[in-house]
């Protein structure tokens, strides 16, 4: 015997879930399109747009899928909102930090440093090593 009725708020209608799904899809496709089709904007503008759209997508997920709204439920909504904002800031700042450090510390791939790879002998040539 299971009772699935809840005294708290709604779990969302099919229409609101599809709205959230559509918004999440659009907020995924826009940054993908910006990277793939390179509109020629400055690097900082592109990073800002992609991070901003990522932040909007987190808010869409909180509102449409986790049903975080302005109704007061024993103070949990305010706590959940503050927690979500803190996590969002940590994830966005951490992503920028990691990507910046990877960019600074990676060796650039140029023709000069690609020449250090030795040519391998052809298969079946009978030579087991260098001559």
C-alpha cells in the first residue's frame, strides 16, 4: 500500500517539464553553435557568453526540474537557493581556473615540436630495431 500524494507543492506539469527541456536544449545549442561557427567575437566575450548561458541553464534546471520556487517551505527554499548559487560560482570559477592553467601549461603544437617523433619501420620489414 503506497500513498504517492504529497502535501507539499506540485511536481510540475507535463507542459512545464517540456518548457524546461526546451530551454535546457536551447541553452546547450547556443554555446555549441558559438564555438563551432566562430562568429569572430573577442575571446573574453565568448567565454562570458558561454559561462553566462551555463549559469542560466543551471537556473532552468533548478526551477523547472527541481521545482525551486518562491514559495516558503520551512526555509528550505532560501537555503537551497543560496547553496545553488554558491555551487554555481564554485563550478564556474573553478572551470575558468582549470582551463586557464591548462592553457598556460600545455606545450603548443607546432611543426617544430612534432618532428621529435621517430618514424616507425614498416610492418614486415624484418628489422627489429634501429640500424
